[in-house]
C-alpha cells in the first residue's frame, strides 16, 4: 500500500488514506481496495488491474483492513 498511498505521513503522499473512513462507506472502502464495483468505473484500468489482486486476500484480512481504514485512520 505505501507505494501508492500514505497513512500517518508515511508512504506516497500523493494519495493519503488519512480520514478515508469519513469519506467512504465500508462497502466503498472494499470496492476501492479491490478495484471492483463503482471504484472500477472511477479508476484507470491499470490501477483496477493492480488492485484486483486484493480480491485474493482472505475475507478476514480484507474485513480487518476495511475496519482499520473505516475507523478514521
């Protein structure tokens, strides 16, 4: 994630994730992480393809990532 995104000042500052949970619903977070649903329409095709690998995360891990980002981090 830090290649494309920053969190707490660490990582790529071009796309910070700080406060993303206040801007996106849990379902939207899941779509943006995995490059599916509505996010697939808004993201460039190359990014969608890169994000699709996250669909292979175990469900509990993806749930935990969504909860972490949704907690306002």
